[in-house]
C-alpha cells in the first residue's frame, strides 16, 4: 500500500514525521512505521507525491497569495520551486544545535539574526543575509520531523520536554532539546553524529517583513512531502537499513558501522520498553505492549487493515 501525503503528518499536531519513525517527533503520538515495508517493497510511491494533482492544486493556491502578479497565473516547475518561493519570502532568526548539523558546526549552537533560507538540489541551506557562504545545510532526505508552533497567528509555547524526539524500533533516541524558545518552525534532522534541531522564527517587529500566520504550516507541509520523497529516493539507492543508519537511528546502525545511541530517559517519563534479545526476560512483555498499542491504533482508525497485518507480523518476528 502506498503512502498518501496526509499520512506523512501527525493527526494530533500536524507535524511531519519521517516514514521510519513510529511516533510523532513533536507530540509523541504513536504512528505506523514503514521501515519494514520499505525493506520488503522499497518503492512506496513517495517520490510521486510532489507531482500529485491535489498537492499541486493546493500549492498553486498558496503561491497566488505570495505572487505579485494579479493575472492569476503562477509559473513554477514543481513543488520544490514553489517551496523556495515561499521560504525566501522573509528573513528569519535561525537557531541550530546538535551533532548532525551540516558544515563545520558540529555540536555547538549556531545562530543567525538575518538568515536566508534556500532550497536547492535536495537540501535546505541557511545563509546570513549578504554573506556568500552557507552557515549550514540539511539534506532533505535526513529530515526526521518538522513542526510549526504557530496556530492561527498565535505562537504556541512549547513546555520543557514537550518535544518527544525520534522513536524507532521501540527506542527513543537521545537528542538535544530544541534551542531556547523553540521557534515558529522546528526541524529535527539526523545523521551518524546524532540528532540535531534547527529552528526558524520571525518575531513581530524584529524584521521588516512579518510572516503570514500560516507561513510556517505551509513550510511544514511542503518540506514534509519533499523530505519523504527524497528519503525514498535515498533508501531505493542504498537500502532501508543503510538509510536508517545514515539518520542515526540506533536499531539500524548495529552492524552498519554507525553509532549505537542509548534511549533517552527523562525525569517523570517511563523508559521505553526493553528490547533485549530473544533470550532476555523483557522480550515477551515488549512484544505484548507493542501488540496492544497496535490494536489501539486500529481501533481508533489510525492504521488500515493491511498496515495492521504487516506491523503485527513485524512485531511477532521479534520473538
């Protein structure tokens, strides 16, 4: 079964989540991972989503609002070009932290007060206004999640610990917290060096051009569709397991040369189920918990019968 554009986004908070993740990186809501499916049938149809007629119609309607033309005609060659138009409509205050940041940033905090966002050749690049060099870049295929913290023009305040991080194969990967104040757009991305955050905002009065109330929601949706398409192209090239290792997802890194990371355990939050091997005493309870969660998702209509059957086989294979 192919993935629709709507299924890329959390039904609870509308955040984008990489198809391999089994929980929303923003709110932690459970979702069906497509990791096993991508390993068995790599072409899930994600590369076709940017050209989906429904996606294109919505994009043209948005671009009309960003166009200075009154003719009603918007000439763009595809969703990536459209996203570039919307993303570059304003300047941003940029904050980045974490081990997977592109360039030479490493694990340090990067900031730009007048950042320009550029989208080209499958990557999101940040420059300081007037500077020739990139401050950082993120490959679209490595986006693990993206979320807007703006609703109806009012900015939500994310509480401490309100970002769930990446959950894969029943493990929560340790990640740095989002930079202080989160931002109006928060992007989670991964690599062998770890998980990193990139945030964009445009505070009222800070810059000459103010973002539209729905600006960041548009960026989340279009970035998510393009990121999922790029991710599928990558795992078709190198395989699902190797792509997961490129993202720093711990369960897939074992045997692939990538680092293993420990699950993140926060104060007041129960640790994720143990994934000790078949000889361990926790394997059975872990499988039972996963099956119970899956049953609940089906009961709530969040997974189809085919998705339920495929995931159930995957869970039982862990015994």
